[in-house]
C-alpha cells in the first residue's frame, strides 16, 4: 500500500516540480498543469483507497479477535466436555448387590398374589384417607405394657391385645354413662355451648346434622381399630403352632398325630361299639325267642301226653268217656290258646326276672 | 451368621414340599411341616413375637439360629408366593440373620418403635401410592 501511495506522491511531486520548473523558466505549459491536476486527483483516489484499506484492516483485526474469542470458547466447551466425559467415566456406577437369580413369573400369578395379600397388606379405607392414628390409639399402644418377659409360651404378647382393648374400652366406658344418666345435658361439653343449663338441647337446626363428637366412637364399629401388617397375637394363638404346643403339653407326640384322623378313628370305634351292643341285644332276643318256643313246645308235648293218657284211660273206661275226650279234643284249640296266653304270662315273669 | 457350632442335625434339611406337589407329607398335630413353618415365618413379622422369642433366649441358641438360616428358603420361589404378610416377614427374616438385631430385639423400646413404625409404614406406603386420593 505504501508503494502504491509513494508512487502517487512521487508522481504529484514530479508533476509539481516540472510545473514549477516550467514556471521558473517562464515557460508555463498547460499540459504540465493538467498533469499536476491528474496526479493530484490520483493521489486523492489513492488516499481514499488507503482509507478503505485501513477500514478493511480494522475489520480484519476485529474479525480476528472475534475468531480468537470464538476459538477460545470452542476450546472451553470442548475442554468442558472432555472433563465431563472424564468425570462421567470415572464415576463409579452403582453396583447393585447381586440380587441373586431372577425368577420368572406370569402376570396371572402376580395378580393372584396381589389379590391374596390385599387382605393382609391393605389397611381399611378409613385409616388410609382419614388422618393420622388417633391419640387414644397412640396412647394405648404406648401405655399397654408391651412385654411380660416372664410369662410363659402361651402368653407371648400381652401388650398388643391389652393395649388395644383399653384404648377402645376407655372412651366407651367413660362416655357411655354420661348421656344416659344426665340426660340431655350429657353431650353438653361438645354441642351445647349455647345451652349450658339442663334444658333439652335446642332442636338441631338444619345445618347441625353432625353427631356430637363423643357419640361417634359408639357408632363407629372401627373405633380403636389398628392395622397390623403382621399376624397378630390372636392369629398366632389360634394357629397350628398353638395346636402343636397343646399336643406337646398334653404329652402327645405330635408327629403323625392328626386330630382329624384321631376324630375319625374315635368315631369309628364308637360305631363299632354300638354295633356290637346292638348285635348282643339281638342275640339275646333271639335266645329268648328260642327258649320261649322251647317252652311252648314242651308245654304242647305235656298237653299231648296228658291227652293220650286221658284217651288211654277213656278207652279203658268205655264209650262213656268219649264225650269228655271229644270235648277235650274239641277244646284243644282253646286250650292251646290258653296255654299260649299263659306262656305269655310266663314270659313277662321271665322278663321281670331279667 | 449361622456358622456357630450347631447342635442340631436338622441343619441340612430340605425345605418341605409346597402344597400340590402330591407328596404325602407326614403331619404334625394335623399340620404339615409346610403349614407350620409358613405360620412361624410369618409370625416372625410381629415385633412382639420376636421379643417373646428373645425373652425365651431362643435367639441366642445356635440351633435356633441355624433354623432361622434354614427358614430363608421362604424368600425364594416357589415358597415366596405363600407369604401373605410379605413386607415385615421378609424384612425381619433378613434382620434376624444379624447377630446385633437378635441381641437388640430384647429391648422393649426397640420393639415398640418397630411396632409403631411398622404400623405407620403399613398405612403410609399406600398413601404415597395414591397421593391424589389421600
């Protein structure tokens, strides 16, 4: 650029010098003057060019600076990324403890299980959506002495049941007599701030449909209910372990002992015994019947022997004796029935003797 | 945990067959071993029961500790699905494998806290599952 301008300056100087020379020689020439003007104009154009050059230079510098800052920014970013990556790579991934083998299951099984455990894992809705466990429950839980370490196997957890029972029982016991005994003024502390005297409480106004607070425990069956996410003492006491323990304490070896089986066996024995008794009774009746028949038979034979005797004596004493013989024979049926009747009497006597 | 010298010969026992396997299990007082052990392992979910066991000095008995170790088969299929109180049962079964827990459960304060927090958690985790309805 310098050369470019220098040549123009030189040209202007030369033109000026020749022009001055020509003037000094008193020989001015129009052509020289025009040369000077042209050189001057070129110089002006050159200066403009210089100005543009300078502007461009400034712009280039500015752009360079910008590039440098952008470069720096890029480097920073890349450096940041690199650091980040290094950090990410160096971060120890959480090592979950080896959860052991995974088990396959089907949705069906899962739903079945969920259904089955819902009774024991899902608290009733009033506990879920109402509020925190009430004060009395807390107090009951705390107050009931949770252990009696010395008690025997049959009383493992007195605090659990006892605490709950007192918690539920105390408000009921204290609140129950009040409305009954003192009548309408009973619910006073809660509702009858407007009627402190012993008049009947004002008939409930339209917006006063809520029950007095101290009635609620009596109406709510779930008062004092506590949700236990584990088997309670009652359940443990009623279960198979308790049955086992009771067998052991009765000195029965529980192994192979099945109460149902035992029950069945007893029943069978009972039935066999009954059957034997019945059979014995039947046999005895049979025996009696046989003896009765035997007696009847003997009686008939005696009768026959007696009749033959009579006939024999009749035939000896002649036809006159025929009539009684006929009569006797004709009366045979009646006599027999009479004997039968007597036999019956005998039987009765026998039975009585038995 | 159960590396104490064992005075039991049942340590190598196999878990009982789950129901429906067709095996004719011997009965103890009318219950199969499966039924009794299921009942027992679930009773372990009750902190007061644990305290009772501790008060009978069972939790320091090597044979009993071996039995607790053996009972861990309940945390695996096919037995797992029979547990109807899964949370406290499995948690306590896990805790019972630790010597420290077996010693500490004798403390009434710990039992009471376990009881209250267990009951609270039993309700709260449902609240968390359905925050919109709580």
